[in-house]
């Protein structure tokens, strides 16, 4: 079943993201991304906002940036390209949200293969994230 850790690969947990506090304080996401460009959460927020406004090309660019910044952070945290990235660990949510936004934006611009690949990546990373972000199998 996707999301199960059958390989015994340890879960990866990212360190706290200082951008989270700024976003919670109400600082605009573009200002937060400029101040914390390594923050997947800031880029995911920008992508989600752009998707909500039907600015799909912008959403795709923001989401792809957040996805790549998240991959960088995961690798620094010991991730080797497989294994769980649990939603339950709050600092992981920025990456997972960027990944989900990338899937949605890819679908909106007709990039079906990328849409499917990233949706599966969400499911493989965290069953909880898949449910929370609307990517549960079924």
C-alpha cells in the first residue's frame, strides 16, 4: 500500500522553518519568500495563492521552486530519494504542500506525466499528507 514504509527506510524530518512564524504573523508570502528563499513553505503558499487565483503558470513556477528547495533540504536531512516524509512532522509540510501544488499546477497546464508523478510522490511520502492534501488513492 502506498505510504507504508515496507523498506524500513527511516522517516526524514526537516528542521524548523523560520518562515513559518513570519507567515503566521501575517507577513505577505512574497516578502517571506524573499527573506527566506530556501523555505518550501513560503513558495508553497505563493503557489497555492496563485492556483486559487487561476494564475497557473505562476503557480507552477512557485511550486517547482518550493519543490526543489524542499528536495535540497531533505537531502541535507539525510533523505536518499526514498522513504517517508511524514506530514505529522510540521516542518515537512512546506515541502509536501509545494509538491501537491506542483501536481495541481502541472495538471492545469496539461503536463499530465508530471501531475501524476508528483501526486504519487505525495502518496508515497505520507498517507496523511495524501489525505490532507486531497491525493488519497481511490
